[in-house]
C-alpha cells in the first residue's frame, strides 16, 4: 500500500492518513522564513498557474540559480558566473531581493538538502543556497539531474503535485514526463513495457518519497 509522505516540504498540503497527498496552490503569496540565525527569506508570488520565487538577501548573502530563470532584482544585487550553468546573485553592500520565474504552469517547492539530495526533472531546478550543487544524471536514460549539497533549494514542478511514499520493496511505473522529484533512497530506471513496441516507462523503487507531476 502506498503511504502519504511525512516530511518538511514547503509549498502546501497537510498531514493525514490518506495514501497520497495532492498539493494545490491558493493563489496567495507564501512566505517561508529560514531557520533561526539565517536572514534569507523566500516568498512565492502569484497564483499556482504562474508562480514567481522572490528571495530576500541581507548584505553579503548570495543565492545561485539557472540564468534563464531570472525575472527581476533590486539595484543592490550583483550577478556573476558560478558553477556550470549557474549564476550567483549577491546582495552587495545593502539588502536586496532577486526573483526567479517559472517556465510553465505549476508549482515552485522549497526543500532543505541533506543526505543524498534529490533527483529532479532536468529542467526542474530553479535556485538554491550557495552550497547547492546540480549535476546531470544522463546515465539513467532519463532527463534527470541530481541536486545535492547543503542549504535550501527551490524546485519547479509542472501542474499540481501528487506526493507518494514508497516503502522498501515497493515499485511504481511512471511515464517519465510525470516525474517531478525523487527523495533520498528512491531509485529509478528506464524500462520497456512488454508487448507494447516503443513504449517506455520509468520504474521507481522505494524506499523514498516521489513527487509526481499532474
């Protein structure tokens, strides 16, 4: 039996005994303060169909992001190259804010990294703390990337999200385009469906949490 995920994901949904969780947006801005001692703040602007992530930085603080996600920033923010395919946005001399847009209708979710990190759709990473790393996972035959490191990361998923918790020994067959994010412990591989020529699906195995894109 598939069980509902119990974790600290920011971005909506409650807890209960259901077998899965369906995350839906409210259309209101959601503010997510960081742990005590950290000044960085994030705020989701707009409705579910067109979310923008705004990150407030104190002087000297930085965030890394995919350059094509950039939407706007205040005049105290400086932009510079960072890791491959990423740029660093730093509040130089004064506090400021930088915003990143979504590429498609859906949701932007905040996750705190630790352990083995998360597997995402290759276009799912939006932004992260300076300690976040993003690497492709092309050897799996699926369009995925792995996000690891320390700090907070923000991830985009298409449409609404269904969250499932797979126990050890459980597996789920998924059309690849419906994979939004896989938590630590979950494994995935590409497989053909017997007797259906040219039809491939991803087999996701537990234990771990799976975020499915609707």
